[in-house]
C-alpha cells in the first residue's frame, strides 16, 4: 500500500480508490474475522516457506532476523527520542518492550526497571 508503485511512480486514482476500499473492508473486520485472516496468512506463508530449499530457508530466516533486529532498534530509538522530547523523568513507555508506563519504577509487562533521568 502507498501512494507510489514499485517504480516510484504515482498510482492512478483508480488504484488508490481500490486500495482505500480494501483498507476500509479490512478495518471493518471483527476480531474473529481478523484472527481468521491472520491464521490464513500465516498458513500461506508457512506453505511458501516449506517449498524453499534448505539454503533459501536459511537465507530467509537470517533476513527475517536482521529485519526484526533493525525494527527493534528503530522502535527503541523512537521511544527514547519521544521520552526525551516529552521531558518525562520516568519513561512513558518501556524501552525494552514498548508497554506504556502506568506509574511505577518497573514495567508491568516485562518487569524491566525504568531508568530515571
């Protein structure tokens, strides 16, 4: 999804309207329907993964791990920057798992201690 195609050209109005309709339909799903869609997507991804050679699977796993590490680093950096900008001494969000601080010195989700300024 986005405003541009794979060649970085603006999408047509019809393409954007189709995308919007798809997004609206997705947003209207019930939690049960959403869970079913996720399950179907996971099954399809696993089937595609199973068709890969062992070498391709190893490369795919390594790439997924790299992307997850990068995503985690970016998330932590964004949380830290947001906490700096807000001027809060105790972090508003846990820098380890991202759970909102509900008032305390430890994360209610992962138990990590909050560092105070």
